[in-house]
C-alpha cells in the first residue's frame, strides 16, 4: 500500500529527531544529553519526542523494530532447499560485502560501540533487543518445524545462530576499536565467518576428538 502524505511526514519527522539525537550522543555521550536538548535541537517539543520514542534509549536504538525482525526475515526469505545455516551464512557474507549495519559491520560502528560501552542503560537496552531477536527467531523456527512447546530445538538453534553472528560482529568491532583499518580486518573476519558457519553446518561433535587434556606434550627442557 502506498504511503500517504501524513504517514510520510511522520516518518520523516521521526527520522530527523533520531538523526539529530545521534549526532548529540556522538558529540557528548549518551548520559550527557537530555531529551529536552534533543527536542530543542530538532525544534520540536519534548512531548513530540516522546510521541515517537517511549524512552531516551529507544531514541538511540531507533531501528530496533527492524533489527528484531531481521533474523526471522532471513529464515522466511531463504532460497528453495536452503538450510537455515546456509541462509544465515549467505546473509552475513552479504552484510560483510556491503558493510551493512544489521550485523554491526557498518562504517562508524566503533563510535556506536563506544557510546554504548559508556552508558549502562544502553548496554541493557541492546541486551534486551538481542533477547527479543532470539525469542522471535526461535518462535519462527518452532512454527516452521511444527515443534512441540517442550522441544528446545528452536531455542537452541536460534541461540547458536545469533551468538555466532554476534561474536563475529564483536570480533570486527574489537579490532576497529584497537585502531585497525577495515581493509586489514575484512579478510580475517571473512575466514572466521566461514569457519564459524562450517561448524554450525557440520556440528562440533568431532572437535578435539581423540585429543584429551592429558594428551598434551610435556614441554622440552
């Protein structure tokens, strides 16, 4: 359905407020910016800001509704005959190629990460979003598998998939924060991603098989 003029203006106003807020958060830090300051900079009332965003944390995480639907969408839109692991591998590598924000691979994500790290309420907010993403993916998997309510399979699969993509994103962010250039990070990240999805595809049952802790060689003197 075509977007009406009123809906378009509301969407544009919401985006403008969020963009202005992010600029202030980047310049001063999340905890040092008030909603009233955002309202003044956006030339709207405080009530208008709260009409679009319930909390200041929601103002920072303005794409959370899109973010929580990303994983179920990958599942829904997988190609005919494509496994869920292959679908997520393909989607992650596409985000890597395009530096898309959905897995935290976009330019400027290191700045975003610094803001979050300095604000405990944002750490909690992103954890909440992550938990909601996992819950929705597990529910979508359960629907497709027609799983029994007591079957843990959908939750286990959702947790493994999203923890994998989260850890890959964290790997990239950690190296960016250390001052490395993307061009030096990308090849290693790609190799890590391929290895991670290989493990998800084949399982970890044979990992370290036949090599117990007592099998390590004694150091030479």
